[in-house]
C-alpha cells in the first residue's frame, strides 16, 4: 500500500499466542484471508483490534512494528509476526498513535488510478469511499459503490444537459435503457 493511501492498522492475537500487526485498505477482507491461511495450519484468531480509517496508516504500521520489538516481541514469520509480546500491550500502544480521520472522496488522475484500480473498486464497494478520476486536470469520472450508483439512478428521471444546448432524460429513470421511446430530448432552458 502506498504511504499516501489511507487505511487501517490491525492487531491479531492467534490461538498459538503469536501477535500479528498489519495494514489494510479493507481489513474485513484481509482478516478473512489471514483466518483461512491460519486455519490450514491449525491456528485461529483469538482476538482482533482494528483502528479507525486514517491518513497515517503506513507510518503507524511501522511505529507499531517497532513498538512490538520494544515490548519484547521476537520476530517470526517476517517482520509483522511476533512471539513473546502481549496483545493487550500492543493494542494499548496502537490506541495512542495519531489517527487523522480520512473521509469522503479521494481524487486522482487516471494514470495514478490504473495500477490500483482493484483496490479503488474494493474501497468503493466495502468502505463507501468515492474516487474522482481526472484527466488533464478535469473530472473524467467517479468510482462509487453500487448503493451510490442506485441512488444516482433515482435522479436520472430529471432532465440533464448534453452537448449542443440540449437536455435529455430517460422517462423510466433507467439510463441503461436507451430505447428511443424512453428518451426525451429538449432544448436547454425549456
């Protein structure tokens, strides 16, 4: 995950006493992935803590890893898995880290969005975050979740401007129905 992308940090205590710290844009999915992988090894998750979504997630994950070492944790399975450290102590440390809320719409260029499109779609789907895509500094489109899309569809029955000084509306409110009998076009301002 890029440092500039907001996210969540999490702490897991496994049934074998290991503590795992991590970072995710969509923690519900990430924790399910961990649970499936651990189960194959006969281990489960006994406790979990997830931060609020915040701007400093990447920096806070690094701080939390260092804190685990300072609390006496010993690295196992890469640098996010620790033996000999208390889940409660790690969570207490995590809870005092800075959490600048990150809400609303993210803006990025199409070029920035391409390599992380799957992640952007998942954030829209699971966290409700909208992402405004721009091209040459101008809005080009928005990625939103299905609920936002359906809400927008409810307004499509209204006239909206199109090229050449005209307005259009879909009589049945469904912009996917482009049957000529469903379209009403008029000059703007009528």
